[in-house]
C-alpha cells in the first residue's frame, strides 16, 4: 500500500471537541499535603492558609446479582448502583 492509496478520515472524537469553559481564578498559589492529616493545604502567595470550603463525601449502595437457590432455574435478578 502506498501513501497515495490512503484516505484522510477525521477522527471520530474530533466531532465531540468543544472549547474549554471559562476558568475562574482561585485564591491559592500552591497546594501541599499536611503530613499529620494527609489532607490538602492551600496557601496564598504570602504563605497563609486559604480555606477552600467544605466538601461532602459520597457513598453508594449496590445490590448484588443473584439467581435461584439451585443456580439453574428461575429468573436472574440484576444488580444496580446508585
């Protein structure tokens, strides 16, 4: 096959591209991890700690997939997540 036989095709993902949304400046200049707590510490340009707000934690539940007692008959119950 020669390069003359190749057809230029636009990659599928290129049709999904869009400009990045407008960014918002944040009040911190650096981020590090506190050795005692293993939490992120945000510092401003003067080295003072900046409070970045509180964030909740997420937890999910999941049902397991099950079948009949003998494993051969009956309907399967699907699993799901929320």
